[in-house]
């Protein structure tokens, strides 16, 4: 006990003693009343001390201890806050570093003639200068579909590489699409127009070389029917045998057929027209159906959604007739199926039969001029097909199995 002021429970006891003492003076002071005041004051002081003051002291001590702990915790949390603050500053510095690195990377991409587009789902996040040169939109978050529509290309977001042509820009692009994660992806665009034009020039040069070789082969191919014709004529003069006259007539027909097919092959100046694929197929089937029925073959035409293509129409008619005619000659009492499929910017015509088929060795040579497996064939029909496909940018494929049949497919670019 350092001082009386600090012991409040004693003050309360003195107050109780004082009240009893004053009361005894007014009512008659006696030693009994005096001692009663001392006893009551002491009991009150002891009761307050035991039941209140000690509890208060315990609470005060606990609070002092907690205060000490709070000081320690404050120092600890200040240390953590400082570390977090330094970490945040470091993250900001690194963010600025990578942001600058990202900007420098795109500045580098701006110096090359390759289009770079980053996407979030179907929206453009960023595009480099090459893309902006062909796409004048100023919108920051435009849809990728708007981009392709504006440059005149039909493109569906599908992983892989795609060779596409923009008629609107008269440019050809090689487009690669790659997904980075579930939301982000990247598109690269290469302008292959110059390469494409160079390839066209090389193809034309190659065509001239092929045409020169073809003329040489053609001249050589005419020697045999002419020689046979002259021989048949001489023998007829000497023997007057009409069989030699029939032989002469047959050879002249063969000669005439070769001339006719050759004129079709060199029909390069025919204009390119926009034509309905399905209408053209219906017209050809109507023409070929009576011919195929002579061998009891049935033509089945299966057409889907129509497409317009830009091609040399007369040459295309002759090509399809030639393929169907070959299928008819290889088939008896069978079926010739013609299917028309529309795809993504393309249209494919598939002609199949269940005839005798072509062996693998012969299949390698069927598009060569004057190559034929028929007794009276010109060897120019499938060369006509190949020549047409080269001139009209048509993908030609053929597959055949002996005694099962042959399948020809011609894939055209859709005319928008």
C-alpha cells in the first residue's frame, strides 16, 4: 500500500465509520456505538477489498499485459506491412518492366511485314501496324469477325494454317490461328500475294513448256493414224478390198476425234463466267443419262446447298462429261453417283462408279497426253481434265481400286 488515495476500499470503510460515529453523537455517544462504527467500517472495507478491489487489480494487470503484447504485435505488423509495401513496389516495377518489354516487342513486330493479332475470346486485344494498314478501324476492342468481313475473307476461328484469297483487296493471305489458353489466342497473317503472283508466272512458264511438249507429243501421236490411213488407202487401191476402206474410215474418225479434243484443250481464251454448280450438274446429267442407260448404268445425282463458282463453263461441261463417260465405259449394270458438297468457301463435286477400277501403276499415268488403256481411245480425255483444273484453280483428286470402282473429286473456290 503506497498511499491511502490508492486504496479506495479503506476510504469507503472510513466513510461508513464516520456516518456511524456522527449518528452516535446525535443520539448519545457511547463506547458501544464507537466500536460498532469501527467494526462496520472494517467489514465494509474488507468486503470491498475481497470482492471488488482484487478483481479490479487483476483486470488492470491483464490490461497492462495486453497493452505490452499489443506493442509487440504492432511492431510485428509494422514489419509485415513494410515487407508487403516493398513487395508491392517490386511488383509495380516488374509490371512496368514487362509492360515496356511488351511495347518494345510490338514495336519490333511493327517493323516486319507480318500481321499479328492477339484475341480475348472473339475480340481483338491488340494488332500491329501491318494489320492496321489493311484494316482501318479505330475501335480498340473490335470483333475478329468484323476484321475478316471488312477485308473480304470468310474465316472461322479454327486452329491451323489457312491459305485464303481476298477478292476485295486482290491479295492472298496465309493465316495461322493458335489458341494460347481457354480465352486467349493469336493470329498471324502473311501477305503471300507476291509469291502467289510469282507462282502464277512460273505456272504460265511451265504451261508453255508443257504445251510445247504436248505439241511434240501430239505431232508424234498423229503419225500412227496417218500412216495407217495411207497404208489402208494403198492396199484398197491395189486389192479393191472394202475392208481396207472401212479401216481407212475408222482411222480418219480417230484422227478427227484427236483434233476435236485437242481444240478443247487449247481453248484458253474462253471467258470465266459465274455459274451455278447445281444447275450445271443437272444439265450434264440430263445429257449423259441416255448414254449411260445403253449399258444399263444408272446416274444418281445428290445435290445439297447450291454454290456459284467462276470458271470456263464450256470446258467444265466437257470435263464432267468426260469423267462420266469414262465411268460409264468402266461400268456395266452399275451405278454412277454424282455428289455436290458445299464447304467453307469451297464446293466439291464427287463422281464415283462401281466399275472395273484402275490399277495403281496405270493411275500414275492417266493424266499424261495420249496415254490410254482403251483400244480406240485418244489418250487426251483425262489430260483435258487435268489441263482445265490447272487453268481454273481447281483441286483434282482421284482414287481407284481394282474391281471396286473409281472416285474423282473436283474442288472449286466459291464465288462470293
